[in-house]
C-alpha cells in the first residue's frame, strides 16, 4: 500500500493540474495494483473526450490504470490522454488495429489518433473504416505501382511524377475500399476478435447500409482516377476489382489467403507500366508482379502470426496456421524468390548497376525481419510488418537510380 500511495508532489509530477484535478483515480486505501475509472468522461472540458469517441460514449466498461503505467502516463505531454480498453501496445501505423503483445493483458495509456483530434465526430467512423489513421497498408499497395512507373520511364530520365501522384491517390482510395469490403463481409467475425471488435461496422457505429454507401463513394472517386489513364489501363485497372471484392472470402476457403492478397495488392506493378507504355512487356512486368506476390507472402504471414489464436477460435485460415513452426523456413524461401524475381525484372529492363546495390541492401532488410522476428510476440510481428515500408522504399530507390544512370 505504501509503495502505491502517491504523494502530492508525485501526483503533480505525473499529471498536469487539469488532469490531476479531474482524474481522482488514485486511492491510498486501495490494495490492488490497478484503480478503476468508471467513466471515460471527465469534468474538465479540456480533457473530456466524449465528442472524440462517439462509440464509447455510453460504454459500461471499466477502465484500469496499472501501477506500471503510471510512469508511462508521465511521458505524455499532448494535453489530452485516453485510457485504452484494448490490450496491447499503441500503434498508429499498423495495417489494421492495435496489436497485442504477449505480456499483454495489461491496459496501456495511448494518445488519440489524428482522426479523433481533428475530424468532426460524424466523419470519424468513416475515416476509421478506411483505416486513414493506419497508413502502412497504403504504402504496401503504392510501392509496386511506384516501382513499375519508374521502371517504365525512359533511361536517363526521372519518372513521371504526376502519374506517381495519381497512383498514390489511387492506392489510398483502393486500400480504403478494400478495408470497407473486408469489414462489411467480416462483421460477424470481427465481433468475436478482441483486436477488431471495435471496428465501426462490427461495433454497430456504422450500419451495413452506411458502409455500402461509403464504399460506393470510394469507388466513384477511384473511377475518377482510373479515367485519367489510357484505355488499356482502364480495362486492366477495372479488372482488379474482382480480386478486391473476393479477397476477404479467401480466409474462409484456403490456408493461403496471403497469396491471394499478394495477387491483389501488387496489381499496380502491371498497371503502372501500362499507364506509361500503353501495353505490357511480360518479360519485365511479370517478374516484377510475382516479386510483389512473394513479398506479400513474407510480410503478411508475419502479420498473420498476431492473430493465430483468434483465427483458430473463429475458424478462419492463414499461412501462419499453415506453416506453424516452419514459418521462418517458408518465408525465407519466399524472400529468395522475391529478390530473384526483382533481379530478373531489372535485368530484362536493362537497368543500371545502382539497382543491384540497392537490391542487396533490400535483401539484408528482408533477411533481418525474417530471422529476428519473434513470432510469439504480437508487438514484434507488427514492428517487422510495418518495417516493410522501408523495403519498398529501398527497391524504389534502386530502380530510380538504376534508371537515371542507365
């Protein structure tokens, strides 16, 4: 009891005056290691977050702050604090939702994302549905497009930056549309999984009809971008929607949904080339496309290890469950296939020598993530997954310098 009691000076060091006067959560008579807050609303208007979290406004859940997190709270200086109800670590850049590490039935204090801070309450659920606060998915979708556009550029010249900006916007919209489709089809599954049960559709914050209407809006914006391309690319781009709409069903059918995601996420490797050249060169774009598929099998298998227990519980499949203890051997094979395909694509494109130097660096980055990842730690799986934005950036840099110095 003595070790848990906070003196007045310690309280002032941990909390700002506005929070210390509003959060009367520390009791010297408590015998437990955590103290319960029965409501996320605070008396001070500066710290009241009900307008930022409409889905939590009437939540009957209790929020706990453990002793270990008291020092963690003192490191935050944003002016507002939210006590998370989900287990795990905070991550604003993850593919989906907050991962949970293996320590991890402890609750942590996290800072609200930019969506809760800056967007009006009525727009927040739609922004979360599109995962706008978690950009890693957009990066992973955009990089194969950028590779292809740059590879298709004229030797000795920079790529078409206007086209790259167009594809960047398209990646943001298509990734958001894919997340919307996924949440609509998986809403019954998401309610059974701790990590996903607070998603807007699964939690009831948005109705399925609202989700479908938002999907139509996203696809309409995507069509506006697609119409900026040549006719060949319009047909090729529209054909990718079959993959986008069917991918969420694959985990119910096969242990290889990550392979299907690879076919979907790397369609831009074909589309970027055709947008510049008006057609496809199979000797260059097919190795580039399949390198992306193998890359996806690496990063999404690592990501899937976060959800192994939940996947078993709800009865869905993944390569993480298929490979089990052999995951590192399988992902090593996929990594070798990825790098080999990239080398073949560059060779057929007569790219300059800097490309191969960057390819060697990318090989090291991929080897690092495969062999150092702790597959029993959800937090580490998420860190390695997010690190793939740097793999994509290294390959892009290699193609850029290889083309400029061709």
